[in-house]
């Protein structure tokens, strides 16, 4: 005899829940976002980004960096030295040393800054994917797509640089190798492996910052759509304060990384410019092509960071115009004639300042990760709907926010300035190095 269908369904759900609890590795409730985050975390761990408290893993990450990033390229430079000037202009040692020094510095800064944040916050809090009222479920598809774009962008930027690097190394080793073929092949392989490791670490760090900003762009675009709904003005205010607070935390966590990347890349381009202009002999792709490849990779990293930060700042600043448009449309179509309470002078009485509008400094952000937006922030009841909307529009105009580096907002103006400076330097270096002299 069949049992009650409701009882059978309840027993089935209870059994499946207990099975999922006993076997967490086969948890059916695991989402696509969880899979994407785990894949990203594993990939970062393979590159040496330390995100666990284990001392052993920290030592392994440091050892891998010292081996692949320092020992191997230094060994290849030593093994390819040309005694008595026997390279006939196909080897310029100062160029190789300069490229290696800045490549190692950029990779070390990337590892240190990103690993510190991953260790302190974890991958989910680092990316801000589950910060507020289950929004990880609401934006799961967008999160997964952005994480997939991270891997695609890394592949598309690495592939052309890798091809150019391999071609250049083959030409160089074919011209300067005086030893056996197998030894030259081993040195060539080690040189390419070391380049892949250091370049991937640097570009992955820049793309991580790009990913964090793009995930926040999803929230700001959703906030712009939220203004089209019929909701209370305090809801809009609370949501914007939360978004702006997240931007402040992102700026605080990445400011050292961004500043270091800008300074090291600029210094690398200036040194390459001075060395290429000061070299009196023939400069060609064979003897100085590594300068060209390194310059392109460095500028690509800077562009990825600048583009993400400027895009995020632009989205934050554009909310003021969206709010003004929303306020104007509602005002023109509204039949609300209520007015706020006026005092004896005929002026509208203002509301008391709410604790919601406290402006936290960046130095306090590390201790405020778990701060929640206060609930008692609604304006007093006698304010009309019109004045509520106007107050929100004025607030958005004066508190646009954006990605900052020690107070400097990275917007389109700053992006264009830095971009054209770096492009001027790298184009000069490319013009000096991508040359195939005729015999």
C-alpha cells in the first residue's frame, strides 16, 4: 500500500539532506559559482599566491618563486655568456639583466600584495561575491561569466607574447650557441619556462584587480536599474553607502599594488630608453627583442589595471546623472503636493544627521570589514517625497566615489595621462628594438 505522498516527499528530502551532510565533497547544493571560485583558487595556488595559514605551503610558494623566478633565469644568463666577445652583436648582457630585474620585481610585488589579501580575506571576501543578503545567488551567472573572462583574457594576452618570445629565443640561441644542441635546448626551455611563470604571475595579478572591479560594476549597473523601481529613497541611500564603502575597501587593499606597478613599469621603460639610446652598436630584434616583449607585457598590465579602475570610477560617478534624471521624471509626473514642516521663518526643517553618513578613512577600513549599515537611518516623517529624492540626488553628486590611490581618483583623465606616457615610452623602445638590419 502506497504511503502519503507528502510524507514520502519529506522523507526523500531528509535523506538527501543527510547524505549531502555526510558527503560534503558530493554536495548537490554546490553552485556553478562555487566551482568557478574553487578553480580560480587552485589556479592562483599553482602560481604561488599564498592563501592558507600553513607554513609549509608558504615555504613551497617562496621556494617556487626563488627557483623559477630567480635561480633559473640567472642560470640561463650565466650559461649563455659569450667569452671574448664571441657573440658578434647577438647578445647584450646589460639588456638581459635589466629585463630580468624588473620582471622579478613586478612578479614579487604581485605575489606579495595579492597573497596578503587572499590570506587575510579568502577568495570570496576578496572578490566581494557574497557580501550582502545573498547577492551571490542573484548575480551568480554574471559572477561566473566574469571569472571565465579572467582566464580568457589571460590566455589571449599571454599567447601572442609567448609566440614572440619563443621566436626571439630561438633566433638568439641559434646565433650565440657554441655548445652541444641538447645543452642549448635545455637552456632555451628553462628560459621560456621562467618567462612564462613570471609573466603569468604579473598578468594574473593585474587581471585579478580587473576582475574585482568588473564584479563591482555589476552591482553599480544593478543600482542604476534599481532607481527605476518604486522603492523608498532610504533604500537607495543605504545601498549606495554600502557600494561606496566596498570601493573604499578595494582602493585600500590594492593601492600599494597599483602604485608599485605604475612606478616599476615607468622605471623599466625609462631604463630601457636610456640603454637603447646609449648603445652605439647595432640594435636588432635578436639582441634586444626581450626588451620589446617585456615592455609590451608591462604596458598590458598597466592598461588592464587602469581600464578596470577607470571603468569602475565612471560607473560610480554616472549614478549622479541617473539619479537626477530619476528625480526629474518623478517630479514632473508626480501629483504629490505635500510639503515638509516649516518653522516660524518659513524654512523647511532639516533632519538630524544620521550615523549612516559617517565618512570612514582608509586607515580604518581594515577593522570595519564586518560593519553593517545602520537600520535607523530613515529621514524624519515630515519630509516630503520630493525632498527625499532631492537629498539623494545631492548626496550622489557630492559622494560619487571611485577607485582611488591615496586620494587620487583613477578616472578617465588620469587613465589617459598615464596611458599615453607609458605608450610613448614603449613605442620608442619598440622602434629601437623591432629592427631587422640588412646585411
